């Protein structure tokens, strides 16, 4: 069985990136959304990017940033993926020629995830987050994990309100392609807690191990 990918998002400090590398996570998320308290300057982002080896993908998160800003991030940072968190449509997201993730709001008054997913046929994957439409991610809001789009072969990351204490249940319930965490491993916005980070990764991998054991006994 395929392992659940782990994405640590909103990293702002070299020590947090080094820990992510040590733990062997799959994705490191760097934030450039204007309204985010985790937003990085290009200088800081470049320094963090240099610490990430090739086997870990770097994701640049934007939210309705002007095209010129997005292109400058691409030129300077060379991210492996873009992540769009705003009102961007499929044509805009795909126009940069880089694989992208599209955030889908799953919080209050959110549209059906399956319907939203159909609007982004070019996406590498979707990120289902607990925020409401028009809100920024990284707020730690959970949503009903049984609302994930069943019967689809689309990659999707589960986000919103995840932490070490619930990520195992989330993985077993939603069976996501990946999990994304930010505030659930923090002391404060952008300041990750090493113990929480290690525990989150351990619990994610433990959930995979249990899935494999269950699959083997079927």
C-alpha cells in the first residue's frame, strides 16, 4: 500500500526545515500569501530553500498574489509545486507550467468537494482544508473527514485542525493521499515545536502501518 505523504507547511526557521529533512517528510511548504502571519520574504525563503534536498519537494503557497509576484517566486525559489489558496481558476493556476495543488475550502458554507474538484482538472492534487470560502488556511479548523470526495482517483491532501493526537484517526477515516499540517505543530504562527513535529510524523506513519496490517488480514 502507498504511504500517506506528509507535508509540513508554514516553515519560517532554518531549524524547523532541518528537522523536516531529518524526519524525511515528503513536502515542505513555504508561504507567500499576503495575509498570512507565516509569509516569508524572498531572502528568507531562499535561505530555507537551500536547506531542502532534492528528495523532498518544496511547495510555494500563494493566495491571489499578482502574476508578477508568483513568477518572481518561481524564478527565485524554483519550487517543485505551487499551491493556490485563493480565487484562482484552473487556467491561471496551470499557466505557470509547474505542477500545482489547489486548496478547496471545506468549512462553513463550503461547496461540495467533488464539485469543486471538477473545476481544476489540471491540478496535480487538491488540498482539502477546514477554512471557509475566502478565508486563509493554517487556522487549525477541522471539518468532517467523511466529506472527502469518495470514489475519485484524484490525489488529495487532508488539512485543517490536524495534530499528532488526531492524524491517525484522520488517515484511517479519509484515506487521503497526504496530510498537511501547520498550526497543529506550532508554538506560535510560524514557530514550529520540535516535539509536536516529531510526534505528528510518528503518528502518521503508525497509521499507515495499521492500514497495512488491516489490509493484510482482509
